């Protein structure tokens, strides 16, 4: 986009929506801001407005994604209950992604705030490494540290229920799965 071109807010949000729909990878607020000649903060506001219009946009640790409907068969979605030490987070996520599973989110029950959730959206080891690196670099806490007993839930997505069953067996063997 040319520096002299100015879009209205509606035009910019339409452009952002189309850009996210076409993208094969998450796009950061900074990248989207550079495409539209606005700040990352303006993009955050635009994303909030688009989500309020029920657009399936998810903010992940890698950037914004548009959740496309899958036309190649129905995906299996399941919630797993886990508990482990922070040092086992990588092991937990690797077990899941190594079985071809996407980890959509993490949820905990906080004693004061109630249910808290965060998007993770990791599908492979590289995604997991980048996610864990962001946690470490920002000195952020895992959501599981905010629950009273470390119990947390993951919504996972797979092509087949056998993938989830196999991953659950391995998580159980590692002492991570809560039944």
C-alpha cells in the first residue's frame, strides 16, 4: 500500500479480513499494520471490532488467523484434562502435536476470576518451540500456574479420534493426563 493512500476504517477492516482469509500462516499485528499504514494498536482495535461482528478471527501467540471451515471432512475436537509441572509443558505439547493433533487452547479455573482461557494453536514442534520461546522471553506464567492445583484443559483438534486416543495413552503414561 502506498504511504499516501488512506483507507477508511471500514475499508481497512475489509482489507484485513480478506488478507487473513487468504493467508496460510498467522499474521502479526505489526505485519498487518505495515500493510495498512497504521499502528499495531489500531490493528488490535480492528480485530476486536471484527470479532464483535462474529468473524472467526483468533489471536494466537504467532499472530492473527482466520479460522476457515474445513471442507475436507469433519475434524474431531475434544477437551483433555491435564496436570504437570511447568518443566513438562514441552513434553505435553510434543506428545500432542507428534500425533497430528492441533492444540487449540488452554483453560484453567482461577479461584478469583473463574474460567480463564488462552489460544495456543500449535500443530507441530516448530510451533511449540516458538510458543515456549515467547513464554520464556516475556517471562510470562503458564495459565496452569494460576489454577489452585495445576489442572488445566486443552481443546485439541484431530482428523481421527484414534490420534487423540493414542495421544491420551501416551499422556497417561507420562503422568500428565488426569482421568
